[in-house]
């Protein structure tokens, strides 16, 4: 990220205003309840608050908080790729919100892993070479996600330096940020594909509809779609909630890229099923097949909604983004939980404690984002044409 590529300091500003509100209070309450459940988990073990077992060693915390949370956090590397690699400077106003969303997503994904570890006090072993198994996909995912979280901190460093008024330090860091951005584009590509590769290890325990050598490609492509969708949803909701202008043209262009990604995902998936001789399984009446078709309909929705002269309408763009995000979420839940069958006698459904912690982590992410945009220069400063445009 060069100084020319990074938005000028006067282009972003804290939105200010009161931090405390009834909505913030509800979020804080959800976080507090989740914190109490997490405390019980650390004091009394996983069995006290989860339905995990020897047959199902992972559950909602890994499938949603880690696999899905990091995918939605892909908004950071997706926008950085569009702006800095494809040189689409018009998307600069979306870089900082996207990076902030990504940072919180990856922090919570990392926290979920620690909470889910049976011997959590040994989590630091993953960073020591003497404990490493270098052919482990899980090791690659762990190291890449940790490294990318650090990269996100560095990419957001100018935001903090602007807040502190340290202009000279910021200028020095700007000279090095292009290296950080390049690394920040490569790392998520590796570990998001590796999250798909992890399922290859389980072989026949994953249903044939989902077990394919294309898993790394399907996970990476759907991650890119989810990242674009997350940017559109976050930008639209923030603009409406704060009565700011909606970036209609930019969001539409972003979702046009998402439209191509969604179409490619659906086509690749059906070609893969045909090559593997699994198309016949799509007409068998069972819950997983129904979920497959729901996923497919949701992935196809952006392709249809963004087709034709009415595709630029904000409502269509927002619905298309929601469909793509939900499609990616459902695909990951199905691949990691529903299609995962470890044999007779083993069953899994998340416990109340697991649900409470997941809801609490989501609430924490929203709470932290609201506080951050109120005190830090994250969102574009309103002025001139933007202010004149008013709320959409």
C-alpha cells in the first residue's frame, strides 16, 4: 500500500456521538452471558457446556465461529485485492471498514479455536517448530490465520496513527505497507483453500455430494463471494443506520464481481458432480440433498437478481449480497457438520451453551465495530458531494 493508494488522512473521520444506547446495552448483555459460559467451559471442561464427543470432536464453534467467521472476514483481502492489485482506486472508501470487519472476524475465529481446544493451555505449541507436523493441513491453517491477523493489525495501523496525530510515523509505515498488503492478499488465499483441504482428510466420512478434490477451489471461490457480500451488507447497513449516503454505484460493481464468482461456483460444482457420477444423488429424498438445493438456489440468486437493467437497484444489490452470504454460510455448515458422518451411534447438535457463545461472539464483533467507527477514522468523512447527496 503506497501513500498514494492509502486514503488521505482527511478522507476518513470518526463519526463521534454517544457510545452507549439501548442497542449497545443488549449487545453488552449478550457478550456478558457468553463470557460466563466460556468461564464455565474453562473451569469445568468442554463436556460441561458442549455436545462434543469422541465421534464429533468439533461442532458449531469451529464450523461457524472459525470456518464461517474467517470467510466473512475475507472482506479485507477481497477489497484489498480489488483496490491495490487490480488498481480500482474508486473502492478506497471501503478499504478501512472492510479491514476492520476482517480483523474482528479473524480475532474471533482465533478465540473460538482456543475455547474449543481440549488442552487450551498448550495452544502456543503450534508456534514452536519442535511440536510441528509439517505435513499437517491444520498446522498450515493455524499459522496462516495467525499471520494474517497480524497483517490486518499492520494494515490498520495508519488508522490508529491518524487518531494519535503521529503523521511522521504514519508516513514511514506507508512506505512499507505495500509489502504488508501483498502478504495480506496471499495468506487468506492459502488458508481459505486449506479449510477445504481439511475435509479431504476425512475421506468417506464426508458425504459424496460434498467430498471432492475441488473442495479447496470451492472453499476459496465461495470465500471471495462471501467477502464481497460482507462488504456490501456492512456498507449498506452502516449507511442506513447512520443516515449516510449509500455507495450505490460502487456496491453494484462489487456485486457484479460477486455475480461472476457465484455463477462460476455453481457451474464448477455441477460439472464436478457429473464427472464423479454423483448427479443421481441429487434426486434422492434426504435432508442433505434438500440443503444442497437450498444452497444452490441461494448461490444462483445473485446471478439472477443482478441480471438486466434493474440490477443496479439498491434493494436488489442488498438482497443479492444477503443471498450470497447465507449461501456461503450454509455451504460451510453443511460440509463441516451435516455432511460429516462419523458412523453409527454418533450424533451431534449444538448445545445451548454453544449457541450462547456463538451469539455472544457475534454480538462482540458488532459492538467492537460500532465503538471503533465512533472513535477512529474508519468511515469516509462526509462533505461536499457526499453530504449533498444525503441519505439514500
